[in-house]
C-alpha cells in the first residue's frame, strides 16, 4: 500500500516517536500529534496538538486535514501505569473505579474519539488504513494467567471497537482497513517497570518494533480489516 500522508496520534511516546521517524525516513509526510503539540524533528514532520480529555482538540486537528487527509492514521497512545504511579492490578481485590475509568478513557475511549473524527476523511475509492496499538493481553481467548484487569479490559474493548469500525467502513469505504496492532514488549517507559523478568531476546527496541509494524500494515488488505495482528504479521485471536 502506498501512503501519501500519515498521522500518528501519540508521537511523544516511545512507539509513536519511532513510527514518526520510520515514516519520515520513507519520505512520507507525517502529522505528529501529542498533548504538548511538539513532535520529533525530522524533515516532513508537522506537529499538532490533541488531548483525549478535550475532544474538540481532536476534531480541530482532523478538520484541518479535510482538504488533504492522511490515508494512514495510527493511534500509538496507551497507558499501563498511571501518572500517579498506580500500576496494573494483580488481583480483583485491587480494583478501583477511578483507576479503571482512567485506563479505559486513555486506552479505549481516546482512540475511539480519534476514529470518530478521522475515519470520515477516508476516501471511498482508494486504500486507507486506520491502526490502533493494542496488546495481546487484550485477547480473551489467549488469557491464561489473568490479572492486569483494567489494562486487559481496555484493550479487549479497543479490539471490539476496531472490529466495529471495520464493519462500518466496509459499507462505504470498501478499500479501507481498520486493525489493531500488537507491537510485542517494546523498550519504552510503558514497559520499563516490567522488564526485569523478561526472557532473553523478548524486549524489542522501539525502532525495530516500528519497522515491523509498518511492514505488517503494508501487507494488509480489506480482507484483514477488523482483526488484530502482532509485529510478525500473525493474527491475534479475539
């Protein structure tokens, strides 16, 4: 698939920044979004500001692209440990309503709001791709050890939304693709507190993960729309 212009929501994060760099190195113009409005400094990269706590900021960004919309949109945001240090729950005894709501807001509702405003920009007669960074732990069928309740639930819900978006796009934008992406365990601040017990070779550099994910997206067709794929291009079961 040829991307004429890309938009990355979450360009200040480890994976998001790496995706922006990888796209820029392919000479693809990139719209790079963050809460601060700052972006990695590469040729062809244009920063924009958005905030999941302010839907109007997402609408404003998307509205500015109406005459020249991106045909690749990646939502690379996500949270595992909140800013106050609250980490994933190991037991249902640790569940807290406010924590759950915040995790779901960032991991599920935020990407859904992005889709609400950018998917209508996709062309009806040429290919376009919407991708949201998800996680294998959002797979219900693959869950063998439990725990991490809010994070798992937020990613499972995100995966369901991606499937819904794919079905709806298939009615009007038949060449569009909407997918979730599992990047693996990437060496970013999100995974840093949980890296000590990883098996040798399981931790992936952000740049390597970004290249793998873009390679996966390039190979997808509308027949793949609605599914979740890992960094190897293998489908993650629901």
